């Protein structure tokens, strides 16, 4: 399961769904102004709740980083293996 072009509400919903359904991994695609390629962050199930706390505190509703609006979460995904999460994040349009 993956979502692109989301807001903080969509990110929260995906993370909560991942936690409720015991998804093994959640991932985020981060795009940074001036960088030619996105960054991918993958977290295991044990980190889902704490990562959501961080994203809620550090990012605006449009998922730009409060400290640097040139950094934005452009997609999130959940899954039971890293390969699938990466495939979903990599195939999505920002």
C-alpha cells in the first residue's frame, strides 16, 4: 500500500494503518531542492509510532520540513518487505 501527493493527514492514516495491520515496514520518499534524486527512508514496525511522532513535529501539513521547506515528503508506503516498499515508493510520481 502506498500514497503519493499526500498531506500530513494521509501520512498519519498510512502509518496508523501500518501499525494496526502489523506491517513490517513503512517508508518515505523525501525530495530535496537541488538534489537530483530522492532519499528513501525505511523503518521497521518497532519504529512506526516514534517515527510518526517525529514527522508530526518536524513537518508542516503539506509535508515540507519546518526547518527547511526545500525538503518534502512526497510519498509513503507500507509493506511486509523492504523490496516492495521501495518499489512502491520508486514507482510513484511526486
